[in-house]
């Protein structure tokens, strides 16, 4: 029988009844032995015997009644050593049933809650939900806040008859969590800050250069001192910034307002803004590993055009800023370095595969041809991976049909994958997002990769390229490749059809040299013209037929001016792959509308909505389309969305709203 379940009266009867009965039996034996024959004495002894037997029966029936009631109520069974152990625990402990009702608690629970808890729901009291795990297996992974303290809950399921109970133990971890938080707050974050364009401004405004540089330095040092950080200039206009993690939340909340503060510094009669790029690493590891991560983040900020902060976490990357167009550098030093490195890699490779993005245009195809010419110079076997079914490059393919140098050079993705070897070099042009490569499988199976692109970098590379030549300030990938060829090829080596194709790429992306051009753009064009590129020949590539002309008019049926400055055109009936090119043309043409600063053309092809976006240079359409998994450049971007036109339009408008009002 469970003594812990008996009342005080039952315990007393249980103890004294055997003694009482034993005395009565002894007296009876004494009388029998000595033949005492007194009636009153015999009556007393008989009564004692009767009472003893009666009380024994009463206790037996009471015990059975207790057991019956316990079995009937199916209450939790805490007996003997278990009861003493739980009750003597110096931590709050309680028992609850499967309905979260507390059926027992030790004294520490009452001290913690400062009141009675029996019958109360543990879910309402501590906001704790039972995990209902395996019987006998303890769980210890939930932290419960209660009255300013934090408790980690240890849960142990217990089975009693056909009901389940749970023993919950609460361990105070307030001080431990506070210590961990303090360690996290005081952990160090490494950042790099560099001035983007002071060197370029020096060429025009020498007198104001030093004053602007000093003002930028003061802002950066004040920024560091405001959080007790360490700022060191390790090279001219380049700074290392180390600060505590707790201040990173402030920078994230104000979206790195230091970018706007420095951008307000203007230089020269052209009122040119000074900009900085920031790379921040909030990652685990040694200080050396954090410094490397910060450098990677800085490179990404520069490859996205500068004037922005890139924060690299262990599991994600966040971008801030990027609202000014990149400034094109006049020097060709980097092009010369890249050309030398690329020739060395090609000469060592067993074979070279050249690839651009899906749905290639003249710029992508022209850049691929330029890299192919460089591979010929190195004497290495090469192939260009392309999609023969793409109607948009039929004219390009015809351009090289009769050229013996390109016989058997063009292969599809399947054939290209068969050509992959351990020493294959893959050169990717006009794209840096692996999801947009002509063949993602080839990229994942090749060890050595080179990227040449003019689009802003959208994410980290899954496989770090041997060369990452990404210049968002350049007009086109064809411009970058033309610069490399100018530094590498002997005179009169570039063929006329190759020069024409590269020239067509520049003409396409600059809209007939009307936007996105710089001194390097015209220098590349002059180099191609010197190699017999003809503007008249290139114009033949841009001619359209009557069917395409009529299809283009379909976009005009649904044009909306959103927020009084954004033109959006829709074509829900497009089923031809060539409509992608038409969408780009429509986006270009809508920029000519009055008060329009950015344009978006949407066309539905094979259940995928293709978006072409253009800007007059005051709106970063690449940032807008990033939220739709798109990419591109400041003034020209694109995206493919697997959704309906109506849903995509809603998402596009939301992205525009977020760009215009980032604080909303």
C-alpha cells in the first residue's frame, strides 16, 4: 500500500492496531494459562479481540478503497525513493498531464511562481508546449522566459496505466544567457571601407581632391569613433574598420547611412558625388577568416558598381545602397593584367569551353567570339556552347557559317558536357549568375572557371573563379573582351566578321552609343573599326521583319504609367521566343515617353514571364528586379518569373514601391 497516499488517521490506525491486537491475544493466553474465571475480565478481553479484528478489517477495506480510488482516477504514481528524490530537488519541478494541467509541483515551483499552481495549465503559466517525445527520453532544448528570468526546460515523459504524464524541470539559465549575449555583443566584426572614385576625380579636380579626401576620412573616422571602433588607413583612401557586433544592428537599421553622408560630398563644376564601398564580415572563425570574408564582401560591393555596403553573414549576404551609377575608369591596367592571366590559363588548359547566358543577344555572342579568337591565339582546342534552337541568334550563326576557323566550334550543352575534362577551362561571358548560364551542369562539373561580365554581381560564386573580371561601369561584355584582345592580339589578327560581332554587341548595349558610354567604350569601338568593323554591316543585324514589327505593337495595348514616372507594358499573348527581344526594344522605346525615368516590358512565353527593364540613369532597375531574382546593370536589367502576368505585375509594383520608399 502507498503510505504517501494515506491520511494521518489511517496511518495511526495502521501503526497501533497490530499492537492493540497483540495485547489482547497475550491477555487471552494469560487467562487460559492461569484459568482466571471472571466474567467481566473475559468480557473485556473479548471486546478487545473484537475491536482488533474490526480495525484490521477497516484498514484493509480502507487500503483497498485508496487503491480503488487511485486506479479509478489514474493519478500519477510517485512512490518511495522517487518521491523523496523529486521533492528534495533544488530546482523547480512539476508534473502535468497530456492536457497541460499541473497535478503536482515541488516547493521550488511555488517559490518561483509565488503562489499555488496545482490545476493550472502549464501552457498558460509558462507559455510552454509539450513536445510529446519518447517515453523515458529526456528533452532539453526549450528556453522559457518568466518574470524577467530565463529557464531551460527539461521534459521527461512518464507512462502511468493508460495515461501520459510529463515531469518538467526548470533550470535557471538567466546569468548564462546574459553572459553569452555579452560575449556575442563584444565579438568583433571586420570591415573594409574604400573610396570608389577619388582617383578618377583627381584627373579633373586636382585642387579639390585633397579637401574631398580629408572630408571623407573625417566622416569615416567619426563613424568609427561613434561606436568605439578601430579605424586604420592601410593605403591611400582605403580603411580597415573593426568594431563590436552589438553595433552592427545599428548600421543595419539605419541602412549604412554613412553612404548617404559621404555621397553628399560633391566635387567640381559637374557636382560629381564622392562614393565609398564597404565590405563587412559577421562570420564565425578566426580574425584572419573574418578579414578574408570582409575582403570578399568588399569585392562584391565593387563588382556591383560601388557606392554600397555588402554584409556577409555565415548563411546569407545583405546589400545596402547602390543608388548611383558606376564611374568608368580610364586606365587599361586591369584589362592588361586580365589578358595576361587569361592567356596563361588557356595555354595550360587541355581544352577551353566558352559560354554565355541563356537567350543570348549580340553582346553575349560577340563576347564569346572574341574569347574564341583569343583561344585560337593560344593554340588550344576550344568550343562555344550555345543553343541552336534559339531564334534570336540565327543571324549570328549564319554570320560564321562559311568561316573554316569556326567549323565544328559551336556545340550544344549536351555535347559541351561530354567535352569536360579534368583540365578544361570554362570562360563565361556576359553573365555571373550560375542560374542564368547556358549550361549550369557544365559550370558545376568544370574545376577552372573565368568570369568576364559587365552586370552587377548578385551573389557569391558557388565555385570561386580563377579570374573574376566584372566591371559594371563598362558598357558591354564585348567592350571588355575587345580591351583584352587589344592588349593580346598581334596587329591585323582579328577577322572582320569577329570585329563586326563585337561591334554589334557594343552598339546593342549602348543603344547606338547613346547611353552607358565612356572613354573606354569609344576606345574599344575605335579598335574594332581599325580591324574593319563596319557600322553599316552591323545595322543589317538589327533589321526586323514585318511580323516582329506587328508583334511589337501588341505591347502598346497595355501600357501603364506607375507612380507618374515608371512605364510598364504588358503582352500576355506572346508565345514566340523572339518576343524577348521585342520586349527589350519596347522597354528602350518607352524611355522616350515624357516624365518616364524607368520602363518595364513584360511578356509571357511558355508560362514564364520575361521582364526587360531600362532606366535613364537615375533609377537602379537592377536593384528593383533583384527582388524578382533578376539581375543586370544599373540602367538595364532583366528577370524571368514562373508565374502569371497579373501576379508578376503585383510583385513588380511592390518592388518599385520598396525602391522608392525603402523605409516603408
